[in-house]
C-alpha cells in the first residue's frame, strides 16, 4: 500500500531547509540542490512545490515570520501579562540568540529582493501585519497596567455605559493657565468604545464643556454646552473633571455584541477648543505669514488633544463596576 504523503508538512520542511541555508550560507547559496540536501529530499520535491527561487525565498521568509509569531503567541497565552509579557513579545523579534540572529539574517537578505519585487513585498507586509496584531493584543495588558493607576472603571445606569476615571486630568497646563487668566475655556470630551486597542470606535459619546475659574474662591464652574445647558459650580479641579466624564453616556444598544459576548476597550479623549483662533481677512491672499499662522494653528490643535485608552472590559453585572 503506497505511503500517504503530507504535502503541507513536506512543503514546510523544504521552506525551513531554505531558511536554514540562507541564514547559514547566504541567499546566493540557496540553490535547489543545496536546499534539497538540507531537507533530506530530492531536487524534484523542491521544484514540485516551488516554481522558482523567488517562490522558495518567499516561503523561507514566511517560515521565519511564523516561527517568531508562534513564540510571541506562546508568551501571550502563557505569560504573566502586563509589561513583562509585552517585553517578552517584543524581544522575540530581536537577534538576541543564535536562533533569532539566524532569522534576522534571512530577513535582511530578503529586504533587498523585496525592494524590487511586489510579490515579495506582499509577503513582507503580511508578516509584519501578523506581528502588529500580536503586539496589539499585548497592548491590552499594557493599557490595563497604565489605567490601573488611573482607576478607570465602567458601570451601567439607565441603559447606558458610564465611565469614571478619577485620574484623567485635563485642568492643567495651558487650559489651567487660561482659566487663571480670567478666560473661559471650552473642552470637547469624548468617550469611545473600541473593539480592540487602537481600533476605530464602535460607539461614542461626545460632549462640549465651557469652564471658568473663580479667582477669589479658587473654584471651577462647568457648563455642559447642549440643549439643556446643565451647570455646576464651586468645584475643585478633580471634581470638575469627574463631573465632565460622568456626562459621557454611551447607549448600551450602540455596543452590539461588545461587552456581553466580546470584550471592548475604552478611550477617553479631550480636545481643547481654541477660542482665540483668528480668521484671515477675505482679501488677505496667500502669504508666507498666512502659511506660518495656519501651520501654527494646526500644531496647536494637535498638541491640545490628549487621550487615555484602557481595556479589556466586559459589561458588569448591575451594581458591580468593572475596573481596569
């Protein structure tokens, strides 16, 4: 009875042999004969699975990417979590021992070929995308460590997701300086629900607040800028910030399967709305100063946005807030 041949296993063995030859002797040495000898196979087996040297080279690099990804995944599944696991995952891609140094030699040889071959660049992009996904999964552990100091919690009330973040502070730096200068500051606060760290939001709540500061009493007043225009006053900074965050309510119906069936992440953002931006006169035309002013306003807007992202969360049972 003829022996059953596992085509996938045989192709993988040839790819691993090509990787070993390239790492040890360089890409020019990866001939069909040398790879076949390394794999313990005939040259017919190599040419059966790989039409040319480019295909063989691509398979060798894919094999190296898979090896690293498998080690990264092992840290994710069995590691202690937090920064320790994140560090272990990242170190797997660095040439810190003989095995990882050999992988690095294959990648470096591959880079020069990929620069001029689109099919090889696709292999390279897919490998890095897989790594980024693994690192992103580890990012949940990192944000959980970071947010534990922030004390970020979620709860449900009146069919809405509520966020509390006592350590999320925005009344400092430029906003605080403006307030103590007797000016009103407008801040846009956003609570975003993400299906994963760094992902696009699946649901969001955004509110704009107008803040002022009483120099005599050294207390803050906050007004929620909406159709009801709710206000509070005589608050310390932490209480004013907490009140703003508490106004962010995301309807539970907007979450879909997140929370009950799938975990989610929370991203808190605040953006200082620049009330001092001046408008150009209609007939000012284009000038170097106008360009400088426009770029300056753009940099100012970008620098006035801050964020905190944490997770993973699941919807808590009623009366039991979830903490990260």
